[in-house]
């Protein structure tokens, strides 16, 4: 198991109630949300660095990225049949 550090956070009561509906593992849910946010920040920094080095992404590149993210394109960029 990974090392952990206990921290105290304050969340809206409604969010805590929703987190506890499926499980009492609020710490696991919060850790997952933090990990997702950190990945988002790292990807944003990578994208900015790429654009600084290579220029802005074209509409075609953005469309391909969106289709890959949404799962509507294969790894080679071709469309996946529904």
C-alpha cells in the first residue's frame, strides 16, 4: 500500500452525503479525485509545452484527439464502426 498522510478537508454537506451513498470510503473517493485533478494539470502543462514548441493544434488534430478521448477512433486515428 502507498504511504499516506492524514489531512483534514472541508466539503459541502451534500457532497459528503453523496460520497457516502455507495460506500463509506470517502478517503478513497477524494484520493481518486485528487489524482484525476493532478493528471489534468500535468496534461495541461504538456499540451501548453507542445503548443509552444510546435504551434497551435489544427482543427483536424483537435478533432482526432476528441474522437480518441471519446473512444470513437482507433489508435491509428481511424473511425471505429458502431
